[in-house]
C-alpha cells in the first residue's frame, strides 16, 4: 500500500506535448506509471508516440477523466499558465494534482489554493515547485528518479527535491512506501502535517523521514502535530544550519527572520516531541537504519 499514488493510479499530464512534459512523460512510463494521456487544447484529438506507446491528447482535464478514468494529473506548464491549469484540474475534481512548475507567482498559488478550499477540497494539490510523488515499484508522478530506491516500509516527506533523492538513495537498502516532495514555496498545497497524517494511517508504512528547511514555522507546527497524533517513529533533518539570518536560501520560503525559522529552533521543536534529528542527511539516514534494524 502507499499514500495518494498507487499501482492503480491513472495519470494524465497537463503540458505533455511540451519539452519538459514529454521528457518526463517518457520517464514516468519507463518507471511503470500508468500514463493514460495528456492535455493541450490546441492539440486535442492528436496522439503522441512515446517509444511505442501512443497517448491521446485531450482538450481538457474533464475530457481526459471521462475517457480514461484518470485520477492523477501532473502539471508541466509555464508559470504564467499554472494557475489556470490547476483551476481546470480543481473544476474537474480530479483527486490528485501534482504541480511541478517552478516560479509560480505566490499570489497565483494563494488564489488556486483558496479556490480549491472554496470548492470543498475535492482535489489534493502537491506543490508547486516540487519534484512530485513516487511510490517505488508502483507509480511515479513527477520528476523523482525511479531507479534510486526500491519499495519498502518507510514514508518520506520533504520540502527539498534534491534531499528527497539523496534520502531515497541513502536508504535504498530498506526502501520506501511513498516519497512525497511537497515543495519549498511559501504557499503549498500539501504540508508536512498532511503527509504525516497519511503515513500514520497507512498500514504498510512503519516509520517516517521528515525533511524540512529554514524559514517559516511548518516544522514547528509539524512537531505539535506529531506530539498528539503520530505514534510511528519519525526521524528528521533540517537544511540550513549555516544559513545567515535575513537571506533567502534557495527556496522562496527559506528565509530566517530574527530568531524565527532557524534550523536550531526547528530541531529543538522536533526533538522535544521525540523526533531524532540528524545533523546531515547521511546521519539522518543512519538514525532511520538503526531504528528499522530493531523492528
């Protein structure tokens, strides 16, 4: 079992005919993902060949869902068109929308997030500015490399794409149920807390790795949630211990303001609720390996 993305998931790609969309559609297919089509209103009615797999192009997400039974969309469209693409997915009530696009204006993200809430949150949004979600051995929706780990019983939630990949590789000998890259923008559709709750409820996830970074209070809020709601063991890593205050580091949300949002404050909050926090990704992986060896 996995969270949100399973072997039965049927995936469409908004922007499948573009350069990034086509490249990663091919990678997703090679990983065993059931990709059933793409969306591009200007090319509706055509097909695209991916190494012998012919995929239809639809005019809208709703059309694709009606004809294929799709329940996941991966969005590879330019930032200026991302808001419209996500709203289209929300209107179609597709269960999962994975927004890969980087550089989406924050007010656009706030707008489609609020629109989704007003519509009853029938669509789970992951991202934007994220690597996607992968359930190794089952399905891969996004840009996460498919060959760096195997299936197992660890759940992973991370703000950072590259640290997602590193942790997957570090723990490849144990494997993962699902790996979720939630993105590092100031406003995102799925939070650490959302993933923690899902992993807690998943009978085939035994332990959780949580990767955060400086800036904001997401990790502190996650610590509060863990205290009252998570019984499975959690290990963590916080990126940015050497970051200077007041300077944005990489992600738009990674900025320290005064004493708030520092790596030290986040580490203390997590350790206070029993989370073991590594100083490096490798140390964090070793903490998880030790934990799993005793299960």
